[in-house]
């Protein structure tokens, strides 16, 4: 084999040799994740639970019992509203359910344009469509972990209702879907703290 051929041969082998440590590392991490036995938390099991839009209303302002409120600025009212989406959730009677606002997204058509809006607040659960359902929203700017769990009465019910808040939505939207977040993999990714130890 000439020196030129030997160089080409070594170059072809180099990516394989470099990739091996990464593959071993990924395999070890995946094995550790599987050994943890943990499942993704606060996930709505869509095999057992159905979530559909019961109604949508548009308002300029919503307020929580704690005084926290969301309001459309006066100079934006000609284009946007707050969409208050009432969800009908069907589940096994007697089964407790927890829903996180971060898992809900409103996908819709605005004319021929496609849009998606994140949920910024959710109400308590109610057993009837017309029940009064106080809202809960983050009290600070940026991401906030807002979740609601069924109480004694709504846990026993097979059908419950929940209001979800979506800000800056065009009031003349047409076809609409509620999307409920699901994990993309069954095994978790095990992150590490800056010090190198697992959290």
C-alpha cells in the first residue's frame, strides 16, 4: 500500500474512531435513564382521557381571585383579544387528573395563515359547562408552572370542564384545535448539575 493510499485509509477510519466514545456515552446515559424507572410527570394520558374544545369566547381582560390579571392594551384591541377556551375532558370516573398550562397549545387558522398560541393560565376543574371556574395565571413575567388537579367532586365525575387562557389571538379565527403535549420518548434524558452530579 502506498503512503498516499495509507493516508486515505486512515482518514476514513478517523470518524469511526472518534464517534465510538460518543456512542458509548449515549448508550450509558440511555441505560441509566431506563434504570431510573421514572415516567414523564404531569402528562395527560390521551389513551384514557379525551380533550376537546367545548366553546371559545373572546374578552379584553381576565382576572384571577388573587388579583392577578391579563389585559389587552388599548392600542392592540383592533387586532387581538384574549381567547378563553373551555375544554371538555372525558376521563375514567374516580380517576384524579392533573393538567399543566404549559401542555396546552391552541392551533388555528387566521384566514389562510396558520398560528399557534401557548396557554397562559387555566381554571380549576368544574363538573358542568356553566359552573364558575376561577382562573390561575403566573404572577410574574416569563415561564410559570401553572397546573390544576381535580378535586373530590370532579375526580368522581367522568366529564369535567376547564378554561384555558390564550393571549393575543385574532378574534376572527376559524378552524381551531387544542393540542396536548406528549413526551417524544419514553425514557428520560438524565441531565447533570454544573458540579457534575445528577440532580
